[in-house]
C-alpha cells in the first residue's frame, strides 16, 4: 500500500493527458520552464555586490521631475495682464 508501481503512474499519466490534452500540457511545461529561467536570472542578478549596481531607467521611462516639467510647459499660457481703469 506504500508504493505505486509503474502501471499506476502510467494510468495516472494517461488520465491527465486525456483530461488536459497534449497541447495544454505542452504550454504549461513551457510556461513553467520560462518561470524557472526567469527565477534563475533574477537570482543571478540579485547576487551582485552593491558597488556593481548601476540604476538604469527602462526604455521609455520618464522621471517624475521630467514629467512635471513637461506638464508645466504644456499648461503654461502666455498672457498680458491689463488693468481695468
């Protein structure tokens, strides 16, 4: 009762393939592989010393100061003030 034989595992595998289908299982396998690869890359990047780290803004990233300056420039209206007499 403690162990499963090869026939038990083959029957379980056959049932899983019948339920999910081979295409869905292949997609799940590739997704799992991509997640593991991403995790390994993240762990490798995290193992660098603090001196090696150089903050790099992603492409298309706008800093808050630059965004505020752009917004102020767009909203500025040049007018001439006139006093009522």
